[in-house]
């Protein structure tokens, strides 16, 4: 029996930075730690070969093609695959996966319920070749997407019932915390660095040793427990910037306590802000729809294009009543003309606020005609695939939820199956309670928005969060550094970790909703 351990190096800058102390205190990079893991991995006397694949900006199909070529060249029975950015690959867990893969004659084996970066995936050589054929048919769409931590699983989904799949399920599920230790982004690298420093400076030193096999699965779960209450792991740099650029609204905004005004953020001010965001977060999604109707801004197209060209994701909500005029207007045409590159358009998310399946209900929330809005969604989706019709679920439209979902979730719908059903937010009691159902989890975790969101008003004032917009400013992004303002949230996060929810936070049920 022979297997190869294949590490994919995606060329990102963070995998080679020496950030992670070992139990001895020596600083190592994520790639060095993953290579140590690869060299140490063994199974029942089987032959092993370690292969490092350098591939920047690969698609899932390109990754799979290289896996197949490497397996065939080495005449390996199976491939143990991991990203070279994984800083905490666990040796005992990896051996358990190989054991299950061989014992149960699996074609694809993976771990579920563990954070990203702890476990490899195992792929049979023959199955990999079959999956490569699927890239021409059932998995063609996935094969064209950039490599992600889920690429192999998404590729096999094209014909999942044709494969023998084994799963190692964690006894404690940490997926709700969405811990990510694949150091391919600044965010994940900082989290991994904070965790490694915590472990190296305390009783968790042994957890950093690759040969710490005596605790088995508990090794990973013990690390997860250390991560779950570490502020430096839970909050690194913002992933989502919620920016208000326009003070006006198009029609009745029934879902917001914000009062419309004749003000807007100048584009030149925002342009400098976009640079600060890129420098601070590395990658992020920037919403232009904190409050107000962003598409009414006379320079809306400039905002969208500037963010996309800077390599940042763009998010904008557009009133369904305004959409027909918008997609046939100059701003939309300018965006299309300025962004011919598909990869840039794929990072632009347009959410169309419809909130209804009938004209009668649509008129309760929006001006204009529902059918005109539906046709406009099709026009927008033809240019921007990430176009989503949205329904905010409230008492007045609950009876239309099923009809809305059935129509828009169909692959042949004007949005090609894209859809968002969003919970109602009463802004910590500022609005009436119009929720049609309580979806909140039984156990409360530290707020996602506190950990990942940066909210900015028209004049540059940075607020604690969207729901607490009237609590005063933490600072001004046009006058201060983003890092200094961001750190002012740390004390509140510490309270959340300790299960203390004071003031408006005690009345909030947005803590479990997630933006990118």
C-alpha cells in the first residue's frame, strides 16, 4: 500500500509568516507546521510520499486535476490532502481518518464538526479520476469556482450517491463558532497566532506537539475549548463593513427606525476609506446599505466599481420598487461597462427587497409594481449572478412565505434559484415586535456582529453596531485609524464571553445572525 500526503500552497502571504510558537517557543509558519505534520504522518507500514503543490488562484477543477496527476505519478492508492496554510493539522485525528478510509474501503473520507485547519481529506485515486470527469458535467459549475476549504466535497456532490464516503464526526460540534485556522487570510492567520500564543504560554503547551497522541480526539477538542473563550481568536479584523452612503429612502422603510434625511457621504471621502479597509482587513465585504437607499446616491456606480477594483466584496440592498428604473438607468450601465471581468462581478452581491409574493402585500412595504420588479431581477441577474430577491419575514407576509420560497428557489426563476429569507430585527425594542417566529438558539454565544462587523454612518462616525446606532460614536473613520476604533469593542466582547449582556444587548436577538 502507498499513499501521498499532498499539501496545496496557494501562494498567500500569511502561510509563510513566522507567527506560531511551538511548545518550545520557536516561531514557525503555518506552512512549516503543516510540512512537519506531513513528514510525521504514517500508517501501518505503508509507503508514503510528501508532495507540495504550488498553485495560486486555482479553480477547484485545477486543484483536482493536479491531485489526480500527483496520485498517478506516485502510483498511490489514495491521497491525504490538506492546505499548506493549515496551522493546526492534528496527527492522531489524521491517522484515525486514514484507518477508517482503509478499513471501510472508502473513496472519500473527511472530518465533520471540527474547525477548518485540523483535519485533512482523503481521496481514493480512482475516485479522484471519476470526479475529474464529473467536472465536465454534473460538477462543471463548481469546478470553475476558486479553490476553497470545501472544494473537494462540493465537487463530489455532483454525484454524491455514487461514492463510498466515510465521515469522522466530532463528539462536540464547534461549527457554530465558525473557527477557521486556515491561514489564507489575515483574519484566520491572526486567530491562529492568538491561539498558538495562548497555548504556548499556559498549560496547553503539550497541545502544540505533533506527537501528543495520548489524548486522541481530545487533543483537538481541548484546543477548541481554549479557542472558544479567547478574544484574540473570536475577534481579529472586520470581515463586514456596513457603511451608510445615502440619507434618503425610496419608499416606506418599515423595517428600520432610521429617519430619512437629505445628506450623503461624498465619494472622495469614501475612496480614502476603501483604502483603509483594504489595508486593515486584507479582504472584506463592504455593504453600502447600512441605512438609506444606496442606489439613490448620484455616485453609486463609483462606489461599487471602486470597491470591486480594490479586490473587496460589494453588498447593496435595493428597494424592489426602485429596481426597474435602476437596471435601465445610467448607473447600472456604468457598473457593467467598468467591470467586464467575471471574477469581479462574482464578488458583487445585490439584494432586492421584495418582501412579498403578491402585489397587495408588496404595496404594504414598497412603491411600484411587483411584476416589474420581478422582471428587473432577471435583467440584473443576467449581469450579476449574485443577485438575491429577499423577504424579511414578518406577520404581514408570513402567509406568502411558502409561495415566495417556491417561486424564487426554483433554478429556473429570474434569480436562478438565489433567494434570501431574513428574520425581522426590532432594533433592541426600538420597533414593534413583528416577528412571525422566534428562531434564536437556546444557548447564547458572543455576538457575531460585535466580532466581525464595522458600522459607519454618513459623516464617518463609527458606531458600536447597527442596532445601537443611537448610542454615540466610537470614533470617526475619517479622523482616526480603523484599528484604534475597532479595539474599543473589546471590553464589550469580554462581557459577552462571560455571558453578561448589559443594556440594549440584553434585548437583542441579532447576535446569532451572520454577515459574510
